C-alpha cells in the first residue's frame, strides 16, 4: 500500500524489495546479450554536462526507437571505443518498452501496472519512455539536479517516473538523491525543440537548495517512484560496482502532450495492456 499523503507531500516514495531479484538478474543478462550483439559502429555520446551533443539526429530520433548512448570517456581522440561495450554504455533509450518483447513484458508486469494504478488516478496511463541506465563503475557520470517534467510533459502536468533498481543503489555507486517536497516548486527549465534542434531553456532561475537533498539508497528489486516535478540528481559513480536501473516514464493518455518536448514519436503510446 502506498502512503498517499507522503507521496503528495514528499513527491516521491519507495516500494522496498518489490521486484523479484531473480527477475532483475534476468533483465540484466538479457540487456548484456543485447549489447554483445550490437554491431561495432554504434556510437553517440550522452552527457548531461554537454546537452548540445544531444541535438544529434541519433538522439533526437530515439523517442520511438532503441538506441545506445555511450560514456564520453569510452572513446579516444579518433572516436574509437577504448573500453569493452558493456563497460562503455551509458544508457539505452527510449522505446525498449514498446519495441522489445522482453522489455515490453518486464515494463508491463502486473506489479508495475498495479503500482501505477495506485499512484495516479488516470483512466488511461501510458508509458511514454523507457531508459536502461548503467552508471558504470569509475566512469558513470554525474547527473545534475533536474525535474523530469523539464524533458517530457503534458497539459495538465501528469508525468511520473518509476525507477527500478536492478542492482543495489548506494551512495558509493551513485544512488539517486532528491529534495523532499521540491516537486511543489516551479519547473526550472524546459528541454524542447527549436528549429529542429533541442535546447534547454531556463524558465525559473531559483537555485535548488541541495542542502535539503537526501540520498535515496535502495536495494536490488526496490522501486522508487517520483512526480515529474520532483528534483533529483546523482553523483559520479567512483566505486568498482555499476548501478544499473530501468526507468519508465508514465503520463496521462487523456492529457495533451506538450508538442515541443524533445521526445517525439510517430508510433502511438500504449498503456499497460
Ligand atoms: Fe531524472
């Protein structure tokens, strides 16, 4: 049972030990196989410190595809990958949940569907995006404080994130941190399309009070969920362990998608059926 009062007040919550750890191991192994089967020429660098690199066609057209984004430190000056693929990958996005049958059933398993039904009262919740995040040992980069609604949202605002820990997430390996109650503050920026490219536009310059942030350490199989306006971030992973997570973003299928959000799809979104 979700503590609805805390969910609305804090903007986030956690279901400890929610997904069977064996299922987490299976999806990790499946993802590893997927990487091993990739042709050698896949490369597009993802870093939240260099948003301008995200204006590449490869990124901008990934909303309804399965695409692979790599760590900046994984390439030499000539663009050759200098790490094994499984240690160079930053994330896979953004339509695993629609295009891959294994991720489709993992994303739409009854436990997740039931959790979403408890969290929101949308008559038709849709999965708009999925991301498999690796947070690699030693090179997994910092993700600056942000609100997910800056990237994807509807009118009225309806986005929520469901973050499934596929490995233990601790302060050592770069767990999420968040500011309880920060979702009640205005949206700070919007990552949106302008003239065919994506730009980050600041809409409110108030800095986040990071002294209020708390670490959201969770064990493998636990699920964090947060509202689209909940400010969160993670530090670099300087440990020897990865911190893999699978994230779903869900919105109200009956609400109006904000047309200039960076994420564009030609394929319709689907709910949990
Ligand atoms: Fe986020």
